[in-house]
């Protein structure tokens, strides 16, 4: 009888080297992952929080089917998501179990071993899978993001799969007001659930980071607990309730103010200026056509009105505002440009500065309110939605999508968000800083 002479673990796989030269492969899975892997149900929905091990479970099931000679299709939100999440996990497991014996064809997006094949595709190009045949296992990663007609497409692929029985495994962090929720309920699909902290490998730091990416409690329930929440505000950064409540807040007694400037580009965009003092919008300026010189004059006038000494910072969209920024600095004003697509200060939470400044606005509005919101501004803010991208960072929907909803560019919302790029420093703090600086300039 052979004895174990060496034992080690790679990911979820435990390898035992035996005295007779053989190897034993064991999967060390979490309880919810084992339950999913052992299920004999035709369709199962694995509804779980982020980081609970959905992708590892999906890869394990796909690898097991491949080794049995089955034809498998793995579908994800995007081609990038498939490449960055499922492919590394699948190939890592295969490299342990059958090192060098499988073929990963990146051109045709398939992994082959013997008679088994794993096809990889995305919901973006769902029609491209119609030509596949004899698929016995379909794995839908983040199934809540799949198109509602996914099963009608899969029906063509999953015929004639004997001697194997057809199986569909769906795994997803829940989304509100989603077709999948209704489908699972109407068809009594078995559900396996898990929370993020059911995975002992998730650290407190990762959980804290996750908390930052959850805009509200409902998002937290979905992302962490994997709960279905009856909420129609999923993805809406500024809800109507928040915007209406924000206007009813008590005014904060502040003197310092920030100015946000969204300079017009080509087309019908507006030059927009928003002045925010504490939790109040004290001035809004819109101008369809204006040179950098004219915009500079307008901002000079604003600093005369509210006190040049009280100005904390002028934040200008860098896309068309570099000339304006230079003019304001020459005049002696605190001004800087902000590149919406640049890396965020908290780059582990936000995709870019655009997402970060809007979320800063959302957070402060929730905490302190915001007096002076116009109906136009409310409309623009309400149309600005967000998603969690493949790296679980907050990303705003493209501005082109917002333009479709509004019929115009959200110039006022951009200008307001710019005022949240940094804190408003009060007058006495500003004066103290300038006095301190002047000592070294004399």
C-alpha cells in the first residue's frame, strides 16, 4: 500500500505525492462550493456575495466535465471578464491535474483535452455560440447580467449531448429588478446561497474595500450577503428621494467655496460653472459660447462677489480647460485641472476621477444635503448611473448613454461634481496657509 510522502496545495486543489510515484488529487472546497459541484439538478442557481468563491466553483465544475470528455460552454459578462477571471482559474487547475496535456487556443477561445472541450464566450456576442452543438454543460458566470433570451440560444447548443445529461449552472451576485430573479422563482429553480465572509480567505481589508464600493445598504446586502433586494434603484447614484431630501437640509454657515467648471467642447455642450459653499449651491452660470478669456472674466466676477480670499479651489475639466486654468493662475486664483479619465485617488475603489468625484458628491449629499439643486441639475444627476466593472471598481456609465437619456450633455452635473474633487477649506485656514507661504516668498 502506497504512503503519502509529500502533500501540498495549489488554490483549491490539494496534491498528495505517494511512495509508489502516483499522485492523488483532492479538492478542498467550501461547503457551498461542494454543494454546487455535487448537485444532480438540471439547473441550479448559485446566488452569492462577491468574493464568496463563485468563479472557483465554476472553474471546478468546468474542469471536472472536461476531464470526463464533455463539451462545456462558459459564458461571462464580457470577453475581458472571461479572460481575467475564469480562464486563469481553469488553466491553474488543469496545470495541476494534467500539466502540459491540455491545449488552450486563445484564437478560437477554447480549451481542449481528449474528447472534452471548454468553449469560452461572452454575453456581448451571444449570437456567436449558436453554431456550437452537443453541449452538455453550460456555466453562466454573473448570470444576472446575461440577456433574457439566453436560454433560447442555449437550447440550440444543448441538443444531442448523449451519453451525458444536460446541466446548466448559473452563478451571480444578485441584481435588483432582474429577469433572472423572476425566472428562478417562476420555475422553482434550486438556489444555493453564500455570503462573502463564508469564504475564510477574504480578509477584513478586502471587506472594508467592498464596503466602500457599495453606494447604499441595499447594494451592501446584494454584494456582501448575496440577498435579493426589492429595490428599483440599483445602479442609480442619485435617487429621486435623495435629491428631494437633500434640498430640505439646514444651511451650513460657511464662507469658503469651491468652483467647478465644465468647459464646452464641440457640438451643443454648454460651458457650465457651479459655485458650492458648504452644502449650498450659491451660483450657477451657463454659457453656450465663450472663449477662455470670457470664462476667466466670469470667474473673476464670481470671486469678487463671494470674496477672493474665501476661494478654496477652482476645479476645471482638463479636456477643454487648460488655457482657462493658466489664465486663472496668472490672475492669482487657486485653480487646477481634473482629467476625468485619470486614475482616482482611491484607485482600488474607483475606476477613474470621474467616478470618484461623483461618488464624493453622492456621499456628502447623503450626509449633509445640498441646498440649491435646480430641476435641471436633479435630472442630470438622476441620469448618471454606475456599475461595478470586472475589477469590482465603481465605474460610471458612458457620458454618451447619459446624453441619450437627457438629450444633452450633463454639463451642470459635471461642474457640480468637480466641486467635490477636494475639501472646501475655510477662510481662516486659507489665510493661515497663505501667511505661512508668504514667509518663504519675502
